[in-house]
């Protein structure tokens, strides 16, 4: 009697008409799939390159309009010249980052942002420098600093047309990483003073590493004063500027009320608790006495 053969559940059983694939057939299928994938990617890449070249080189997508905002000092033509834009460029062929860098190279421009619109309009947004003061340095050209205290250009009174900016003396430039800037305790004190909002009447700020800052302010501290009469010199030291200027006004009111014949020439508020003032005879009263009035 023949022994009954038990099926092996771990080995696939061929059914009638079914042929198991060989290892070589699986390899061939895999190779065909790889070839088809590579071919598809190649065709897609070529199509993408063709479309990109068409979009970036076609005259249909040339710049139709350039919109510039944020400028007060710089003319539109100057910005277009900086950016090397003639209006004939394809808007999608432009490197916006390069254009931003070219525009920002202008000393009066702090930063620039460029974007393109689907309607072939190129938009350029400009942020200009905001001058805060003029710094005079011995044996060097005068320098303009912005509201962050950074020097951004040499001051040209004929071209810059700036009025009522305070003039700073007593500072020196330092070179850090091949970039010139102002640093130190004295400079920080000057910046703190300028940012208090109390510098509207200040014509000049004189800095000294030992005694701090001394301002020359328009004469608002004498009752009979006028712009032509000059300035009042006030030593403020290194800090506490608002409180010191508030005390200077109280002193001027006190002198005006109790000593009307006196005019304040200078004040020393380095130590707010120990103030010194310098006065002189009121010029208007002195002239009237000479005339016999």
C-alpha cells in the first residue's frame, strides 16, 4: 500500500494551468519598472525645462509696470538704474534677491523688498534711512547717523538738505570686522539722550569721556530770550536726562520770578542734587538802562 503524501503548507501548490514565476522573471519586471520610471522622470524634467525656458524668455511675460513705494529722497529713475531695470526684462527671469541688494546699496536706503505679481507688475517697497544727528569728527568728513546710531553716509549739506539736526562732537569711529561704527559709554549716553524726545531744541551735543554730555540748547530758559540770542549750555553727565532737563526748567522759572534782571548763560546738572548756574545781566534791561528808559 502506498503512503499518503501530506501537503506542505509552507510551499505553494501549483494549480492546474498555473505557472509559478521564476526568479529571472521577477528581475526582468523590476528592471522594466525602473526603466519606465527613469524615462518618465526624464520626460518630466525635459518638459519642466522647456516650460521654464518659455516662461522666463517669452516677451509675453515682460514687465508691464514697476510700482515703487516708500521713497521721499530718491527718484524712481535712480532706483531703476540701481536695479539695472529697463522695463524690457522678463519678470520671471529676475533674481529678486539680487535686485534688493543692488537697491539697498544706495546710502539713503536702509532696506528694499521686491515682489512680482501675476499681472507682470514688479513692486518695490523701500525703507529709507531716518537721520538722527550729524557727527563731526576731527580730520574726517561729517557723518550722518540713523535712529539706531549707525553711520550710513557722509553728510553733504548741498545735497542732503537737512535742517535742525543736532550736531555731535567728541566721538570717534571704531573698526569692528571691517565695519566702522560708534561704541562705548559716551556714545550710549548720547543715544539715550536723543531717544528721550527732549532734543528738539538742541543745536549741539558735546561729548566728553570724563564728564559726559553737554548740550547747547536754543534759549528757552530766559523770559526775554529769542533765537538770535544764542544758546544755553547745560551739562547733563551720563544719565537721568529727563529729570535733569525738568529741573533746568524749574531753575529758569525760579530765576525769572525772583531775579528778573538776570539771564541764565549755563547750567551744570552733572549732579542733580548739586546744581551750578552761571548768569549775566539781562541784555534787554541793560540796553534800556543805557538809553535812560
